[in-house]
C-alpha cells in the first residue's frame, strides 16, 4: 500500500495525459501528427479484405452484360423494327436486303416509312447481326442472331429461336 501512495504522490504534479500513454495532449504537439504504423496497417488490411470480397462478384459481369444487351437487341429492339417494316410493307426484308432495309429504303419496298432503326445494328462485340428471311429455324418469319464472343457459329450464339 505504501508503494501505491508513493506512486500517486509522485505523479500528482504531472499532467493527466502523462498518466495515460494512449491519450494525445496539446501540450505535446509531436504526438498529434500522423498515424501510427498499426493504424495504417489496419486500414490496409480492411481495404484488402473489402477488395477480396467484392472483386470476385464483379469479374465476368462485362461478358454477362454484353450477352444481355445482344438478347435485348434480338428479342426487342431489332424485332420491333422488323415488325414495323412488315406492317408497312406486307413482308419482312429479304436476306439480300438484310437489316439495311431498316435504315434505307430498298428498291422492293412499296410503303417504306423508315428509318426503323436509328443506327446500323451491331452486336456488343461490334459485329453485324446475322439475318435470314425466310429463316431456317423460324420458317414463318426470320432468323436473327449474333455470333457471340468468339465470332463463329457455336454454342455461345445469341439467337431468336429456341
């Protein structure tokens, strides 16, 4: 007990900040500057953990977005333009006229009220969509498809049948 009293009496003249080494006091300006190494390491570890959790979720999303955009073009955007062309002209553009018939009036068109599209239809991989009328898979109207990422006819094609 005597040791404790001696310690308290000795420290009585010292500022409170000296009693607790973890507090920073304006009396000691050097202790108020910067971050400690432990604080910096903790921030780096937290940022690294967040990146490790988020990055796997974002990878592969670009290709998924391209595929979704191609499906939207084939099933809605270009399909609507082709249906409007058919309503005006009584038939779909021939395979020879292709999708360009939606942008400029073909010679065979009798009641063309286009353009039915604002720009030349290209897929997200910057290749033209493939169009056949009458279709091989959809004999009643047309086949419309994109060759997908690889640019060749394969399983990754996005098409308006199946």
